[in-house]
C-alpha cells in the first residue's frame, strides 16, 4: 500500500532523476523496489496517462500494434501513446468481444430448412 507521503516522494524523485532510473530511485524509497516504483508511476501518478474514452484512431493503432506485436502490451502501449499496458490489454479485450458480438448477430437471409433423420 502506498501512502500519500510515498507518492509525493516518488513524484519528487522522478522530477529530479527522470522516469528511467527506477533501480536508483528505489534506493531512495524506504521499502519500495524498482518495479513497484515504476508501476506506481506508470499506472497512477504519471499525468501524461490518458483516461476516459478511446478514439477511433487509438483503436486502429491498437489493432495494428496487436497484429504486429501479438500480446506484447507494453510495446503496443508505446505505439498508442498515453495509455498504460493494462489499459491497452483491457481495450483489446473489449474490441474483440465487440467483433464477436457483431459476427454472431449476423442473421442468415432466406428460408431455414431442417433435415431430420428419423
């Protein structure tokens, strides 16, 4: 669990050292590791992260990124820009479900015949 004081300290350290030196930054934090610091910054504290609705352009880039990189969500998130890897993964799930629903709602045109083998 992160406290407000730890969040403030992490913000100050990132402002001073940048958002690349996580191992060094974690040495300045009392009980947090490099991965914890990076994830806290990337997923909660970074003001550059977009929240809210996705644009059609973002969806297109996400799908192109998935075709190129597969399930490498961090690489795709870099392509989309401003979205976390977790947000990109969750959006992909939503897009896949929408596509599946659209496919299953297509009705067959014409008479239905049933052949029973009795």
